[in-house]
C-alpha cells in the first residue's frame, strides 16, 4: 500500500492552486459493516476545498473492505499491523488538521474512552492533540448498551465530537437482511459537518477546540 512521504509532490487529482488552503483529513476506519460504504464518504469529503485524505484502517476494517479499494479514493492508506512504523502514529497525528473516525465501532469507542492504544487507529488518536470527530455505526442493541453510552459520554466530556448515529435500514450481515441500526448520516451531511468544523477550528486559530454542540442540527442540513 502506498506510503508517500509528505515532502514528495502531490498526486494527480490534488489541488493545483499553490495558494489554495489545504485541509488535511485523517480518517480512522474501523470494522463496522458500514465500512462497505466508505468510498462514498471519501468521495463526498474530497469535494471540500484543498482536501487531502489519509486513511488508517484497523485489521477488522481491512478484512471487510480491501485497502486497495480505499486507495483509489484516498491519497494514502495505512493498515494496522502493516504500516505501524511507516510513518507511524506520531507523524500521522501531527499531519492531520482534522481526525475523523468513520465508521467508529463500539470497540474503538471503548478504547478511545479509556485511553487504550490497541491498534494504529487508537494509538494515533492518543497522539492527536485536538478534538476528534467520531461517527459511530453499529447494531441498535449495541448502541443502546449502557457501557457504550458511558464511553460516548466520556469521549464528549473529554472534548471530542461524537455524532449521534442516524436510525437507518442497514444491511445486517448476520441475518442477510436489512435491519434498523444506528447508522451513519449521509455522505453529503458528513462532508458538511467536517466543513463546518474545519471552519470553526480555523476561526479558533487552529487550536482544535470547537464549542460544544457545534455539530447540532441547526448548523447542518440533515437531509439525505
Ligand atoms: C461482518 C461484521 C460486521 C460488523 N459490524 C459492526 C458494526 O457495524 N459496528 C461495530 O461496532 N462492530 C461491528 N462488528 C464487530 C467488529 O468488527 C469487532 O468488534 C472488531 O473487533 C472491531 O475492531 P476495530 O474496532 O479494531 O475495527 C462487525 C463484525 C463483523 C464480522
């Protein structure tokens, strides 16, 4: 998988306006069923001005969606257990203007809420100095669990943004049928949220701190 050092020239498809402000998005991808929809989310994010995307995949995520597919939409892809030292969690964390976790599993929420660093995504999150944006996605019963909700509350108390999942008809692999689940907002909505947050972070002088509820419904057109 490609690991292009940051000082090499941009790939085709990158902004060719040298003075266009660059937004460096780091996307941590976990092994939720919704990872199958990841390319649509990355396409939507690429529409943000000057957007560059690096993706980190957990082993579970890469087991569902091949990293070679993700590489077609992202600038660079790093996989847990393959690229842990190249460029490594510290360099990835320092590179990012914004860090999204999409989709975020119950497992990742638990690791992040407890300061654990069991894989490259969670370790990079610990090394990231600013607030991250979590987009949880899971079975509705999993989302309702008090343990999961405790983790969500703790992450919010720590200053992170945890976007409320949308009730959605999702493909459930276990039953091979569509079931109500705690799903992701539509790709266009996610891109809007990331754009709004990026603007707020820039206004705050890049401090990474945004007001509580910055991703409230009032700011975002939630239509799919
Ligand atoms: C086909 C399949 C679909 C899964 N979907 C989800 C999901 O939507 N949300 C979730 O939290 N876990 C889901 N899991 C369970 C996670 O993959 C599992 O907890 C894994 O340890 C998560 O690891 P990660 O957070 O490192 O990616 C799914 C597992 C499988 C095999």
